[in-house]
C-alpha cells in the first residue's frame, strides 16, 4: 500500500480542523461569554418541525460524526489527489460562510431541545434525574455544545461534503461508498431526531454545500490550494504523484 496516497492530505486536513475550531467552537465560546441568545427559526416549516419525533438512539451515528468525517476525507484523498483539493476549497469557503453567519446572526435551538422530554418542568437548566444510558449521552452532547450555531447545520454540511466527495470520485471502492452514504445520511437525519436542528438548518447546509460544489469544483482557488500544498508536501516528502 502506498501511504503517500493519504499522507499528502495530512496538512489539508489539519487546515480543516483549525477552521472548524475557529468557526464553530470559537463562535460557541463567543456566544457563551457574551450571553448571546440566537434567533429561534422554528417558525420556518413549523408543522414539519413539530412532526419530527425524538429518537434518542440516533445519537449513536451522531457521535460518530468526527471520526466519520476524518475517514471520509482520507478515503476520498486515497482515490483522487486533485479532487481532495477541490473538496478542500469547498470546505474552506463554506466554513467561513458559517463562521461569519454564526457571528453576526446567531441561531438558537434551546426550545427545540426542550421538546425531547429530557428536562423537568420545561426548564433547560433542570435535566431529568432518571435518564437512561442513551439519553445520558444525548444530554452530554446538549451540555458540551450549547444550543447555538444551528443555522446552517455543520453536521449536515460536512456529511453532505462527504457525499459530494463520492460524486467527484467514481472509482471509490463499493465498500467505502456504502459506509459513507449510510453514515452521512444517518448523521444528517440524527440532527433532526435529536432535536439538534430545525429542518431549515438542514436545508441551508445542503444548499450551501451544493452552491460551493457548483461554483468551486473547477475554480482557480482549488488549483492554488493544490499548488501550495503540493509544494509543501514535496519538501516534506509526503507528496503523491497521483499514480497508483
């Protein structure tokens, strides 16, 4: 196995990680420190939102999101060097859009989480004391990540990016395709059934991802990223020439 088929993607992946920390977690921290209360977008497609059930068991694909995105990124890199830079360009732009949107137009899903039945007396500060194991994991997620940064849904965005990566790589092994499609769709669905996002958050994320795909897949920005990282990888002897 030629490990340079994935090692060349280490620094691009590190850039994605840094952007995620800044745009998502940075905005969460900023909102918490400033006591920012975001906009509740439940009124958009309200009847749909009210019809969505709470399924605590869908927390299991949800908590696989970060290792899944890592796996998908390197799986896509393994099959096509050029396409990972196209995907990187899309991720950079969409992350920046999300970060700016969260900063200026923060959103909030606290009321949505309350409908999960995990709280007493409709009080967000008072969780039930008889939570089962799965419900406890959901509560941990609620407490670890505040009810902000909802619109667009970055869980949906990154999962859809994985699907876009498959669409750009027709030669991906069937096993990888099945894993990526199943986990990506499961994570996207779980954003709704865990009361983490409203349907508009999902729609906005997919729309943003698709807009990035159609506008950046053949962009000069993607080619510039490939040039910069290829030069760096050459120096560190991590480059892959695209040949098996």
